[in-house]
């Protein structure tokens, strides 16, 4: 090991695991001892992702309780994480994204006076209700972090405008692209594995109708918006225009309404939550993606999949600027109209507005350099120089 003092990586949700796993592996390849702390925020979905990534938590806080509010979850993590930090005395704490687990990790690190590295820093909608509470979490984490790994020039600019020292902002790309390209390569390299995925989804192969992949889970969409989304999908299915596959989120307020409105409709396939490999296989097979997910907005363009974003605003406008996605009005009529219009568009070539799949290596290199373990930072500097061509970062 390059250092006897470890790094602490904190994650608790499915998206965090997908995006943190490449960083943990990159740091371990460099000889770092990385202690992986799982908070338990997503007790059903995240362990599946950890197993798929070949990672085992060193510490499981197991704080989730059915019906917990974000405040209760935060309180639980802040109760159980500080003793872990005290026991391991890490050189740095890594957090990812904008979850309760990420904010709790940043707060606990600051209370313990341990430097915090924020992966996927600088995403902003400038509307605290969209998405809620994630936009607030991001704004809380930013002044607490020492190192800020921004995925895009826009994210780097947002941080600098908020007063973050430019010397601590490092544009690395998004580790979601590392993960999705690695999973796609695995499906290509292992036909037997890919076939096992296909066998679970026969409807995606047998139909001659285009496949619409849909996901919905955002807290702000629960209620009237979710009813409109379900109505739009029901209308599309009623006209037999496509096959719709919808992995159901475990939140009862989400899957209960979707089952009530869509179960039994011809051409609608409500399936349990899927692992990352199955989701990537579905995205490669689908003609169109209808989603309120942030991570899928990042992954889809890399797989050449057009996306309709079920939100009023996105913190990832790069995907819209690239011509790979558009915001869709949250009414049944708007959804039906947008889906029909996009199904007539030509296929999309793979696009990479969120990086080239080498973000984790850059992040690990930056951490090494900050810790004084690596003086060769040329790869990171060259990437920043190439991505900032034509961009000016100003406070």
C-alpha cells in the first residue's frame, strides 16, 4: 500500500455505487487502501450494484428504516459515521453526487476535520424544488469540500461563480461514462452473459414494434405528475405503437400508482428493478428513453439513445445542447406528442457530453497529486485543456 492511512469512500444509493465504484477501483490500482462505507440508504437496490461491481462494503451503517424521512436518514448517518471516521482516521473522505449519504459524509468529514473530495461537483438547476432535496444537498456540500471533481465545463463554472477556489476545481468527466462503457464492453465480451440477460426480457426481442424504455422515481413527480406520466404511457400502449418496458422503483408511492394505471395493458411490461448490465442492455435495445433519472441522462447519449426528460428543468443541459435529449412537458398530451415525434427521428450516434470514460483515472491521479504522492499530472491537464477550448471560466 502506498499509504498506511486509508481513504474513506461513502455511498448509500444505487447511482452512487455505479459512479463511485470506478473511483474506488482506480485508487486501489494505485495502491491506496480504500475503506468502502455503505450507509444503507438504498438497502434493496445498492447491494445488487455493489455485487455487480465486485465490491464488498468494509462498513455497513444499515441506517435505513422503512418510512424514514430524509432528515431521519441524515440523523442516522451522522450518528453512526463519526465513530467509523474516528476508528479509521482517513486521509480523505470521498462522497459522490447529491444524496443524503453524500451530504452526511461531507458534514461528518468536516466535523472530524478530514478533507472531503466531492465527485460530480457543480451540477445546478438553481431551483431548490427541482430536484428536491438534491439541489439543496449539492449547495451544502460545495463549501464543505476540499477537492471538487466537476464533470463538465459548465459544472466547473458554476462552482467558481459560487466562490470555490479554482485551484481546487478539477474537471475530470463523469464516472457514469466509465461505468456504462465498461458494462457495455462486458456484454460484448461475454455472449453467454449477454444471452442470460436476453432470456429475462423476451418481449424486447420478439416484438417488431419499437421499444420505449421508461423510468420514473423523482420525489417531485409523485402525485399529479406521476398520474399524467402514467396516462401518457397508457395512451401510447393503447394505440399499440410500441412496446414499453418500465422497471418499477421500490417506493410504494411510485410503483403502487404505476401498477394501478398500467398493469395488464397490452404492450406494457412492468418489471422489478434491474441491475446495471440489464439496464445497459435495455438502453442499447431501446429506440427511445423516457425518464426523470439524472444518471440515465448521462449514460444514454454514450449508447446512442435519444432521451425525453420528465422534468421541468435539468442540471445536465449538456445533453440537450448535444441534441441527444429534450425536456418534455409533464402532461399526457405532451408526452404522447414528444414520443411520437422522436420515434420518427433517425438513430442517434453515440455522443459524449459528459466525458470519455477515463474520469476515475483522472480523479485518482488528482487525489494522488493532492496527497503529494504523484507529480505527473499531465494527463489531467491535457484533458482540461482540450475540454475548455472555447470556454471561459469566470467567477
